[in-house]
C-alpha cells in the first residue's frame, strides 16, 4: 500500500483514496457491505504502540515511514469509529 510513495499529509480524503486489499477497489466501496455498524469494535484492533513495535522489528523501515503508517492507522481507526456511530464517510470529497 505505501511502498515507494512519498510521505504525504494524512487526511480522511487521503486515507479513503488508498486502494483497498479486497474484492473492491476502494475502502468506501467495502464499507457499503457493512450491515450492522454497531458490530464494529475498534477496541479489538492492535494498539498503535503494538504496530510501532512490529515495524521496529524490521531494521529497513525508517522512523519517518513508521510514523506515517501509525498516522494512517490512527486516522483509519478514527474514521471507523465515526462510521460505526453513523457518520456517512462518503461525504469526504475527492
């Protein structure tokens, strides 16, 4: 997803513009399949600190890249929380 790309400011628009790794091309297309938003529990996801530790195990990943991945991760979790509470993420303009 992020290999070979310059580090850019992380915004909702940027996060949602990334290609999804699934049967749909974009994240918003995948979210349309969620039938019960109340079942989304981001507390079950690994913590940002756990993700940082995982990336630090790879000595070839720069600190800038790790920070970028963590910023994307936190932004995505925030967006999932908003989605779970009923916000329409398709209002984010591309």
